[in-house]
C-alpha cells in the first residue's frame, strides 16, 4: 500500500483528471452518441473531424469527448475556456492553426469550454476559419445552443446532446478508479463499502467529476489507517453531508413523492418545500418531481388558477435548459405557487365522469348539424344542416345542442366557487339560464 508521504512527493493531479479516458472504448455513458454502431463512433474511428457543439450538464464528458476526437484524428488539440480566455489567446491559436494547415495540411482542433460565454462578435470571429477548414471547432456548453450560439456557427456545426450519467455509469467510473493502480487509487489498498459508494453516487447528481472528487476526499481521510475502509460515516465526514434514507426504486421513493403531492394539494407550502428538497438532496430526478407538479396543476388546482399549469411547465423547461444549481429554485417557486393556489378537482372529476359515460353508453352518434360536410353528397344527406354559427348572434352564443341525443342533458364539469372557477361557474350558469329561457 502506498503511504501518504509517497503520494505527496509527486505533483497532485486531481483524480478526476487522472481518470479521464484515453481511449474511446474506455468512455463510460453517452451510448446514444458513442455506441459501436452510431454514426459518430464510426466517424471518429475513421479519423473524420467535423465541428461540433457539445451540449450537456457538467461532468457528462464534453471535454473528454473533445480530447478523444483529437486523439482519433491525430490533429493538434488546443483548449480554451471562454470564462478566462480573451481575444489575444484566440488569435494566437488561429495563427498557429494557419501555420499548421499550411505546413502539414492538418486542421487544428480548437476546444472552447463554456462557449456560450463568448459574445456574438467573438463567435462571429470563428466563422471564416471554420469555413476554411483550418479550424475544427468543438464548443462545449451547459446552455441550450439554440439561444446561446449564433445561427451561422450552428449551421456549420453538429449539435450533440449529452445526458447526465446514470447511476450504473457512475458506479463503473468509481470502481475503475478504485482498482486502477496507475492513474487511480488501486495502489492505496482502500476498501469502500456499498453504502458509502451509493451515497457518493447520490451526491454526484450524474456528474462524474463530482463523483470522483467525492471519492478522493473520502479516501484521503482514511489513507493512514492500518486497514483503510471508506464507510458511510467517512463519506459523511469528508463531504459534510448526511446520507438520507432513500431508495429510488423502493418504498421511500413513493412515500416522499406522495408526501410532496399531498402537501401541494393541502396548501402547505412549508411542507411542500421540505419534501421537495428532501428528494433533491437524496438524488431524485428533478424532472420526475416537475412532472408530478404538472399533474398537480391540472388535477388539484385545475381551472381555479389556470396559471398553475404554466408555472409547473416553466419549472420543467427551466430545469431542462438551465439545470442545477440555478433551476432548483425554479422548482421551489413552482411548488410554493401550487401549494398557495386555490384548489379545484372539478376537471379531474369531469374526466372520470366522461370516461365512465363513454364506457357505459358507447360511441354515441354525432348530431347531423355538427357533422363535417365537405362533399355535396354529405350535404344532401343532411350533414351540417341547421348548424348555427355562434358569431352571427349576440354575445357569440346561440341555443344549440352539442351533445348526442342520448346524453344531451349530461353535466360532467361542475366548477367550484374557488378562484377563477367562481367566474366560470357564473358564466356557465348564465348560459344555462339563457338556454332555459330560449
């Protein structure tokens, strides 16, 4: 086993950097892009280079993929960060690219991390060099390129979307780091318990870099022990994060989402926030939570406040486009709105009533005056005859039957007197009275 002193004698390169795959076959995750039979894999294997925008969350493999592209092609690789680099560095690399292309006939692969941080003028500057083939541009971004990358650059590059790594992917990466004796921690003799490994994966949120950093911190705490073991208490001490009881495929998963939904329905914003963050901290998929809020917006708020659905949808889209940590607050905003909104399950009850009607009475015939009549034969058969166009009448309303004959008096949707539904209730009552008087 290697001692702490031996490890400190050499320069300390972070574990996440040491474990970066050197071969395309070693990359974990993103099978939809780099699977053996995918067009992208075949293009890389043939050494074919093309400009790309890699769009995905942190730690999903964007930088690794760019470096592997350079390795497969043999092209010179240069990397910049749009956060720290300026015009001077970009010009130097472009000039080097010209020289290399002139002398060796090879393009330079230029990787720009956080490309969305470059303004429009800076992005415009790459166009002629990408067009000429001297520069193959690989831009990495966590933001939707449709909004952050100029259209001329998008038209010259393919957009590849990377997904957060799955739990199995992260486990593979961590176990590889624990057994790799050259780049990883295989020479330390450290053992990691399954509970500790699961907790580190939960805290990583699909980010391989975070997972490896967590592992490295935990291992450092036990290196000088006689029989170094990273258990759950070590991980909690290293990361200052308690493990939350949670099984995403078991009972606790359903218990927490049930408590969250019932808190929204019951109007308790405090409880809704608590259950929301319990799930987020335990590693629940935020889009699963957002989907449940969309359901709540229609089932429990409904027409009492139609804006609730827009709020829930906005939270879902915000997470998709922005991601953590910024979008976590958007989920909280939607949760508080839904909990505080007036409630009505009238739409939910109407849905159940309509479905029961259809099951009980079957396919009722459409009244003739409501039928479409695109041909003369159909018009001669009475299709559309007698239909009254509401806009020809005062208030854009006229007494007319819309339900089939056998169920013409049925009522499925019965609004409450809460929120906006109070206005809907008055409007429906007014129309019903006019129908009775006509």
